[in-house]
C-alpha cells in the first residue's frame, strides 16, 4: 500500500493530453510544495520530470507540466508522443518523521 | 556531470546482511548541497525510499525499515553505503543510489543493482 494514490493506468493517442493524479494528505502533498514526478522506462532508472510541484529540470520538454490543488497533485503530458509511454511516479516530502513518500505508479500507454 | 554507481553482491542469503556501496563521480559528496539516498524497487512494483545521509553523517530512514537499515558515508572515497540486516525474500529488489538535490527532488540516479535474497 503506497502512501500516495495514483491510478494504475492512463492512456491517450498521439497528440492528445493526459493527466495523471497523485492523491495524498495534508501531511504530505497538501502540506508542502515538494512534489516531484519521475518517468521510468522498462529496465531503466527513473528520471526526474517535475520538481517543486510545477518546475521542469533542464532538458525536460515543456509538454510536461505539474500542478497541485489541496491534497492532490497532477502531471499533465500534452502532445503525447510514443516515447512518453512509461511508468510515472509521484513523490512528496512528508515531514520530519516520514520524510519521503511515493505513489504506486501509473503506466501511461500511448495508443 | 555527477554520476552514481552502485556495487555489491547480487545474491544474499536470508537472515544475512545486504551491503551495497555507491561511488559518486564528477562531483564531491562533501559539497554540502545534497543528500545521498537509497531507493529500492521490488520486481514489478513501485519505488520505496530507504533513507538518506548528509556528508556530515546525519541520517534519515524510512520508519518501516529503520530498525534494519544503516547508511554511512566515506568522504575520503566519495562513497556512501547501505546495510540492511536480517533480509528476507521481501527485500529482493533493484536498489538505486540517488542524489537528493536542494530542490527536494531525486535528480540524479544510479543505474540500479538487482539484489536477490535466496538460499
């Protein structure tokens, strides 16, 4: 049982937009602006895509965007491309006792 | 560009201690800008944070693993290490060493190393 709740799957056609949700509590997602998102292709290490809710590291396409409302964070992928097909994980800071929590992951399929 | 590389046995017997080392290259572990982390991923499952350490030696562990985990740092070798005691099959996973950046995100990952717990 992961601390953050993500849908197990999401899908969209090339060129479309898809949004993946990540629901936590006021002790993690809702309490801090330290939500990050990671993309993981099969057999590869995860890659940071979004940090501090909505910021993109250098080199990440602006098709990837993040937001937060209350206890739920979201990752939106616009203009879907075949290479976006991957697993996506959210993570949040959760205070000085627990520190870090992850979501269970969402498998994004590009139809 | 900072790179991280895990090393250690790929097979550990039940009840024994899993030991892994992460070597940091392209940057100094003592720079003070980062925390050095371990994250694992059981086959077909999601990510689990194990813990992290600051270059000074301050450590922070996942409460669910805290009783079995020790993370240490060797600044002279630019390495940090993980020890997980009393392992069971449930500890079988890919173990990643990861840099936690100042923005509170895991920004640089090692390639990961598979550790199997089996007799």
